[in-house]
C-alpha cells in the first residue's frame, strides 16, 4: 500500500515540477522524503507485525503492524530530512561538472588530444 501512495505522490510532484509550481529543490525534497518513508515503513510494519503477533496472535499482529509501519514511516521522514540537502548538493555538483566538461571540450576544439 505504501508503494502505491509513493508512486502517486512522485507522479503528482513531477507534474507540479513540470508546471513550474515546484522548484527542483522542493521536488527533490518531496521525492527523497517519500522514498525514505516508504522504504522504512515496510520493515517497520514487518517487525511490528511479528512482535505484535507473538504477544497477541491476531489483534496484536494487526496493531503491531500498523504501529510499526507508522514508526518506520516517521523514521524514514527524519532520514529523508537528513539526506535531502546532501542529495541536492550532489545534483548541483554534477551539473557544475557537466557544464565544465562541455565548456572545456568546446573551448579546445580538439579531438582525442590531436
């Protein structure tokens, strides 16, 4: 279920980016936070389901899974907040490096060091 919501949120964010309603940084922030939240909610659900099921077979598994998924999503959101600035910085560095390579190639006009 979490992956379905992730796909929908990513598609919506991409549409807003294309329409100019989001900056590239805002788009990256949304994507990184949602991916981290979804990735962490899955193991959180599994651990909560197993532990809850051990304590109280049916109801405990249901409640443990729900609580574990929620806590995993929250932890993933916090992880996303930490990773987003690094991800944006990495993208900025790559764009700068690509621009320098293009300028250097067009400046020299040489091919294969000739």
